[in-house]
């Protein structure tokens, strides 16, 4: 959790065996997030970038 938001990742395999990632971004109260601050946006970006690298979906 960073600045009132959290980012989570779920990895599954589809019918053809390909990996699929589902990312969830939630607020501290699990409600819809609107009006993100710069710090919250940067936190979400950094978390997503890290998760995408972990799954080899993007390069450094």
C-alpha cells in the first residue's frame, strides 16, 4: 500500500497455456479511485512496471 492505494497481481494460464496477468488497483477503502495525486500515480506506475518485469512482459 502506498499513499492510500494498492496494486496487486494475479497470474493465471488461459486455455492455450499462455500466461495472463490481471492487475488490480484499489484505494484504501476498496472503493473506486478518482483524482489521484502525483505520488499515488507514481506509486501505481512503479508497481505495475515491477510486476510486468517480473512476468517478462516488458524489458528494462
